[in-house]
C-alpha cells in the first residue's frame, strides 16, 4: 500500500509508518503532475501541502487512490467534488496550526505597534533616538476580524486579553455563539469592520465567494493608518487594489503571509513598498504545530487504509 508524499512534511516520518507502508517521498513532486502519476500509479494515499494541484485529472490518473492527506487546513488546491465523485477520502489537519496562526497575528500587531525591528536597527547603528522609537499601545484599539472560525476565535480571545475591542464580519457565526453572547466579539457588516478597525485580520477560506472579497471598495473605507493582516489565502485580497492603496496611503500598513502567487517573483513591485511586511506563508508553521499536523494526517491515513473511520475527514464518501 504505497503512500506518496509530494511536499516536505517538516517533521520526521515516524518509524511505524515506514515499517507498515511503502512510503515514497519526493518533495519536488508537486511541480510535476506527470511524475506524480508515474511514481504513484499504485498509490493508495497521497500526502500534500498547498502547492500540489490535486485536480480531477490527477485523481483519475491514480486508480487505486483511497485517501488524500492535507498537511494543513486550506483546501483550495484539492478538487473536493472530484474526490467525492471518485470515493476518495480527504483528511486535513484541522485545528493543528490554529494556535500558531493566532499567535502570528498578535505578533504582527506588536511588531507594528512598537516598531521593534526599527528600534533594533537604530540601536545597532548607534542611533539612540528614544522619541523615534516611540510606539503605541494595543490596549483600547479596535481589531476587526473577517471570518471568525477556529483561528479567528483564538485571535479574538487573545486580543480581548490585551484590551482590544474586537468587531467581526462572519455571516456564518451565530449570534448565540459564546464569544458573541459574552461580548468578546461584536458582529457587524464587512463595510463597518473596514471603517472602524485599527487592525484588520483576515481568516476565511479561499472559495469562489471569498475570492477578492477585499477590493478597492473595502480598502477605501479603511482608516488612513489601518493595518491589514492576511494569513488566510492571497486570493482573498485583490493585490492590484492593495498595491494602489499602500502606495497612495503611506500611513497604512500590511502584513502579508500569503500571496496570490507563491513564491513572489524577483521583480514583484510589492517588494519595494516600505509600509509592507512579508513572510513566506509560515504563520501556521512552528515546531509544535508541524508535529501535530504530521501526526494527525498520518494517523488518519493509517485509519482509512486499515478500514477505520478517520478523525479529521473533510470529505468522507459513503460506500
């Protein structure tokens, strides 16, 4: 029962997996679908991250495939309907990196509020300018959340503990939810989140509905010094609109952990923007989360291949 791994797991493959199954690891496979089909012709399981395009053509070319394991939570690179049609189970590491992403968002807010990298640079070069390094407090500021799922909720709890007001747009969050009932999160419209927030953090999956959810219209509503944080998917924000906004509003700022095209091109104009902080899609990646992700996905693949029910299925076709 071969298991084909097309991208880096970022955690050692446990011995119990390699002793029980034939495991084929090639972390460059994601870039060559034909090679995936070639080496995985008899594969029962496929393990991917976000770069492998698991489309219908690939799935139909792997006739023995029983389960796809997603090392993460985003599913926009997997054709879920094709998996349903073909009877293929999909498991994902739901919740395993939620703490990591939530802490990353809070870290971005601290980084912006206290200019830590600027302060370090000035001090190292002999510029002892305490006034230039004067920051601001997060306490009393307003955080706007776009999407209040697992990660958004964890961000909200941490932000409230720091004294921020938290407002949010999420058409799927019920008013009876504990966070709403306890006044930790105030639900409102997307436009008001943009208008009222000092910090805006995006936490929605990339779907046909959410693609370019934030355009020039939403950005035009933002405060002139508002800070936008995106850890979800690059396609949620219209990057052309964001580039124009950051260029015309030098007091605004953005933290982008995800981009519409990853990795960025060498001539990417975003790289020249001074009011932008970029990271390489690592918000959810820590030593702890990587272990949890690998263990959950590999455990669930073993369950499926052993005829048991998976713990974290997002597609589970009935026999």
